[in-house]
C-alpha cells in the first residue's frame, strides 16, 4: 500500500432523518467494503444530531475493510450549563461520535458564529478527544476585494489560538469557499483551490512548524463527478468534503473510485516519466523547504537561482550532496545552485514542471 492518505467525507446538513441515514450508511458501507484501495483512506459522514446514535451503531455494525467515521455538525464548547437547545461534548462522547465539525460556512454566515466562538469550540473538541474539522473559507465579497488569503489566515490564527502541537494529530481543516457551496455555488477551479490550500498550509507551518504537515486540508464546495478528479490531483489537496454529490451512496462511491483511479494512474505516470533530472529536481525542491517555500525560479548559464520565503528551511549540506550539484551560493534574497552548463536547461525544465 502507498503511504498516501486521502480523505473523503460528506456533510448531510439538515437532510435525511434517522431511517434515511441508517439506510444511506448501510449502502455506503457495502460499497466501501468493495474497495481495495492502495492508499490509506479515511471516510467520514456527518449527519444531523438526531440521527447520531443510530448512525454510530450502524457504522460500528457494518464496519469492514473501510470503517466510516461519524461526526457531528456542531457542538457547544461547554460540558453542561444553561444553554437551551445546545449539545455538549459530553453528550456526543456518550454516543460514540468520533469527529466534530466546527465553523461550517452555514454556521458562520447563517447563524453568525464568529472566529472567537469557533476557537472556543475547537479547543473544547480537541480537549474531549474528538477529531476536529475546522472549516474556513472566504465570501464572494472578500474574494472580490482580493483579501481571500488574509481572511483564511485570520480564520486560522483565531480559530486555532491556543491549540498545542501535541493536539495536531486530531486536527483537520476544510477549505470551503462560501461562494462555492450549495445550490447556486460556483465550484472553485482546481488551480484556485490548490493556491488557497498552499496559503493554508503555509499559515499552519508558521503557526505550528514542521508538525503542521500532518494536518490534512480538504476541499469542499460543489465537488461533483465532473471536477473531483482534477481537484484530487492537486498537490496540496488531501481530500474532498462533499455535499450534494455524496448524498446518494452510489454516487459518492462512484466519485471515490473515480478519484482513486485517477490518483493511481497519475502516480504510475510520474514514476515512468521520472528521469535523472526529475529526480534531482525533486530532491532539490525538498531540500529548499518544499514547493510552498519557493517563490521565484530563474537560471543563468550555470546556476539555478531561487527566491525563498524562508531561507532557514534550506538544507545546504543535503543540497551539496545531490548528484551533479557543483556548489551553492547565497546572495541577498537569492539562493543559487551550480550545475554544469550542459544540463542546466534540463534541471530547470524539471523544476518548472514540479513547481507548476
Ligand atoms: O457544504 C459542503 C460540505 O460541508 C459542500 O456542499 P456542496 O458540495 O453541496 O456544495
């Protein structure tokens, strides 16, 4: 099995009552058990509160090759108290719920929840041992003002305030641009989604360091059978969080198998396409702190010249050990790697392909 991890989940919103959820889960489990994935797959379903007890029992009874994790759509951060109509973490724990979603766009924009409230819920959910799925995303207005990156960074910085590095294995993020969600939503293009995932991953790296690389970032917002393949192939998208297109179990299963096929085909293609220059280029990117650390790339007759966001992430010793590297050189705001002039064009082209 490849070590690649892929996440697929659905939020059932305020659809499907108890009977419908049990039937849906039962069908989905049967489908999922036909999967013989070469990847580590996590499958989750987030139904409404009133169905959770039976949903958990059904998922436990039907558990097979690919278990389904059951999540709650929201949670009050307090253990108990005078909060009429709310559901506490203790109540969810008692039902065997494993996952809690916090800050879905409909809670932020319909119920007017703030980043500070999401933060209280995130801290409480993590404290109670739930896998905590924090949803973030910009509105159309914010996108039009060209402040999407700032909005995402703000939602992360406030929403994750006080989270410790030790808690990161239980944290997931979903990027769900508000303008892409639900009926009338326009799906984000794969390029746009990947660009925002890069911003999110960069911000998580700043907040938590290297350990943040374990946090999966899922894309949600009008994911369907037409766009799921292209989305999953993006280098910074770790999974798909689906609404309408997953509410029919067979459709969801079809979407999952299509995307797994395309991931597998892409892996085969990249292995067979690999040559000595692409191997060097890939090693170089790793030792330069990863794709997201490289903000500009050029070359001259004998040098690859890169501008990096954070020069402290360069592993100079490892770079000098890469085959065909003749030396390295650093000037203000530019790092240079020296190669023979006969191969500089080949290395540069491979770097460009990998950095696309
Ligand atoms: O809200 C969503 C998942 O939480 C996505 O919903 P749609 O896929 O229906 O746009």
